[in-house]
């Protein structure tokens, strides 16, 4: 008979940073929170994330008796600084499409369970952080992220993964609450440029830079463009400034060869001019939240980041991209970026583009000209 210790030993053998277990009881508090905060989270149901259904493990597996929580560390190796400036680290070695990294180890773990007569499911919509807290594996930060209690020097550079099983195991003692020191003085809240963090471990996801880079449907509101800075996809701002992460951030680590090899594909200029075929083969397999139908949004994010760089080196690329694309949201952002960078070349381009523009694009060009 497979024991809880056998499972934990197997998890470590497969390279997971930590493991624990909890019951398969519904996450009633999580469900209540979602019901009471539909203004912030109602969109999740519309896009098919199914967070409310995921609060009951039995909707995933009717025979569910326990949840095994595996802790994955995603920042064990270094990433090129040129990529860290534009992308959240948790996406830089993501294999949810390629399935050649973490997915292989999860498959091996589930095979181990199956060989010992245990059926399992790995749901995407179960509240992973809540499960990890109930399994006593860490605490929350004021930035709403999970901080490990044992792995990665007790930092937030971890991802909890839930495996629902049809075998009952003794649950770990729950943990919970905010683990932030009083002397921190809300540094993550102060550092969030879009004011998404509420200061009590809660977040308004609609204002989060990560949300806006891949779930926003229209051109990014003007008041949020400059605060979003250089991020193209994801954001690590609140983690970078967190005192609880300092020990992990200061470690020397080897370069991640997989990520380094694809760095040229994520150069801002390459992204701004990519076509559908290049996107599908080089970009989407690694950062999959934006589908091939949303190529305009990738390019819009890049144009905004170029504008916030204030570097006139990007002006020729922005002008070229305006002529290459006809999406009004992208063209409007390019106009904003040219206005933000400023200078004679940018102003001349905006004056030329104004003549043939209309609607939101014309409004953006006129506003950009007013700021040059």
C-alpha cells in the first residue's frame, strides 16, 4: 500500500521542491469570495476558466478523496536580462504547449500513482494557492501570491500544482494568513504602478499588468500605458521589490539554456514584425494565453513597451509596423508610442500618418502630436 511518505519521496525524486496533502473538501471560502467579487472576477467565467466550479474537487473527480500539492520552483536558473525586462519569469520556461519539461514530470508522477492503483486528475481550475495553504505549505503575501514555507528560501518564486486522487491520505495541518513582516511597509503595494494590489492580500485582476497584457480586449487605456512600463507579457514588479524574495533573488545561478536559445525570437523588433506563421512556431508555444487570432495584441504590447523605452532607436520599426498592419488598436498604440518617444522623426511620421487616418487612430495621432 502506497503511503504518504512514498508520495513525498517520489515528488522530490522527480524534482519538485515540496509536497503535501489535504482533503478533497470543497473550498467554500474561495467560492464565497468569488461570488462576492463578481465585478473583479466575473470575466473568468465568460472566458471559460471555470474558477467557481473548480472550488469543488468532486466536479473534477467524483471519487476524489485527497489532494496532493506539488510545489514547483520556476526561477531556479537565470534568464537573460533582456527577457526579464519584458516578460514575467513564470512564462519564460513554460511548457504547457510543448509539454517537454514540467509536463513530463507531472506525467511521471501520475504514472507512479496509477502503478500503485491510484487514479488522479490535474485540474487547471482548482484553487491551487488555497490548496497549498490548506496543506500547510506556505503563506500569502500582500501581493496575493503564495510564499513557500520550505522551498525556494521561502520565496514566491513557486507554483503550486494540485493532483486530485481517489485515495485518502492524512492531511497536513493548514496554514494561512499573511506572512509578511510588519516592517515591510507594503512595499509591493507601493510598487504596483497600476494600483492592482489592495494591500490585504487581495488583488483586482483587471488592473494587473499581467492581466492587461493577455486578457484585455481593446486598446490599453491611456492612463495605464505609461505605468505598465516595459512589460510585454506578464509582470514581476511586486515580486522583485519584495523583502521576502531578496534571498532568492540574490543567489547566483546558471543560465537557463532553453530560454537563452529562444531569446532572439522574443526581441521586441522581431515580435513587432512577426507574421502568423512565425508566431505559431516561435512564440505561441511558449506564451500561449494569446492565441494566433490575437496577434494584434502582442504587437500592441510591444509598441507600448517601445514607447515607454523613450528610445528613438525604435522609431523606424514603429513606422514600419504602422504601414504593415491595419488593426486600429495596434495603429493607435503605435501613434501613442511615437508621441511618447518624441523627436523630429516621430513628429514627421505622425504628421504624415494623420492625413489618411480616422476614428480612434486619428484621435491617437492627434493626441500624440499634441505631446511631441
